[in-house]
């Protein structure tokens, strides 16, 4: 079991540290996990967003036509009333306007500084997809990639006369914190946003099945819409939850990791942890990524529980979300634990 784990962990660690060559001493990003994630976002986020909008547009057009035909049948007394026709027409209109409706909601909640805004999502509409000759998807991609860039890694296997590499663990932690975490957090939020957009469109489409559900909405429909909205506003939601749980603005905001946040730094001058200051700070940054992943996992559990498709409950989802908040704000969490158990913050509260 241990050898199996080591076979997986060691290659990944060497990938982040880089080979024992002088190139990585200059902060190169090639062949690193952070650069790979960055490239994947550039290749996938914009096109997927346009594809979702294109598909929603086509389905919306179909449902609008179907709704009109149902109105015609209802008026000629061959149908079963105008209710199913109205729901079908409403579903079609909402799907056609999915990018605009989502974009307006994002801008209203997060302002223009969020992950996506009204203008970005409007650009994903099929009729605007090639207005600039290169495709609006490129504009959306540039916005996402503009929030962060992967930083170069240092060679943890090379010792120099002026640079102490005795702390190999600290070097590895620094590489992961600088190269992987900022890009990884943006990637998680971006792809969760796409999942939320797809889920919202799917919920709108289910309105057309109102007739099959005997005049009632499908089971878990409102929870599906609610969790879709939460997923599309992931950074803002995590920031608000951090403020509520810890009483402080966390290190993750509407545009990802706030790398200058004091919650990602540790200072314990003259204390027992002085020699580990840098390492502890990098650990705070790495734990922020795991916090985001746990928080998002909680959202998906809530969605499944609300739809009745899982043995998990809403409580399980909330536990994951709270755990994610505590991990993302690990310095504050450690401060509270240290003060409670030891009567001193040992530098974690400063």
C-alpha cells in the first residue's frame, strides 16, 4: 500500500520541483502542474461556455415553437389547457436568454470584478460568437486567465553558495503554493461555474415536463436551481461564508486567491516556530486549495440530497462546506484552536 502511494506521489512532487537543471533555478513554468492547469483553462473554459449557450439556444428555440403549438391546440379545445403550453414557452424563453440572465445575476451579486460578468456571458450567445472575427470565447478565456498566472518553480535539488536548499520541504511547499494553488483555485471555480450554468439550463428545461408531472414541478427542482446559483457564485459565497464563520475576510475573494493576504503569512519572531515561518505560510496557501475543493464538494452533496438522488443529507453538504471554510482560513482556525487549548496563539493570531 505504501509503495503504491509513493509511486504516485514521488513523480508528482518531482514534476512540481522540476529536474535538476539550471533552467528551473530561473523560475521556469514549463512542464509544471500549474502551467498544465493554466493551459487547460485556456483551451476549455471559453469553448465550453459557448457550447452550453449554443445548446441552450437551440433547445430554447425548439421549446418556444412547441409551446406555441400547444397554445394553438389549447385554443382549439384539443389540448389540456394553457398551463402546459405556458410552462413550455417559459422554459424556451429562459433557455434562449440563459447567458444574459446568468450574466446579469452574476454582475448584480459580485459586480464587474467577479469571475464572470454580464458582458462576458452575453458574449457567449450563439449570435455573437464570432463578432470580432476570432470568436468571443477568446475574450471569455482571457478574462479567466487574467486573474492569475502560474509562477516559476525553484530547483529543490540544487545547492548553491548563496541559496540555502537544506530546507527541501519548504522549497517544495513554496513551489506548490506559488505554481499550483492560485491557478488551481481559479480552475475549480471556473469549472464549477460551468457545471452550475449547465445545471441551471437543465432546470429550466425541466419546466417543459410540467405536464408529465401532473402540473407540479419535478422533485427537487427548486433545490437544483438554488444550488446552481450557489455554484455560479462560488467565490462570493465562500468569501461570505468565511466572514460569517471566522469573522474575517478570508484569503479567497471574487477573483480567486488574494496572495497578499495576511492570512497566508506567519510571523513568530523569537517563538518556537520561528524557523518554520515560511513553511507554515506556504501550508496556509496549500490548505486554501483543499478548502475550496471541500467547499465545492459540499455544494454538490447538497444538490444530490435535494434531488433525492443520494443517501447523503443536506447536513452532510453543510459539514463539507464548513470544513472547506475552516481549511481555506486555516490560520484563523489554528489561532482559535491554539488559544483554546494552549492559552496562546503562538503567532497564529497576528
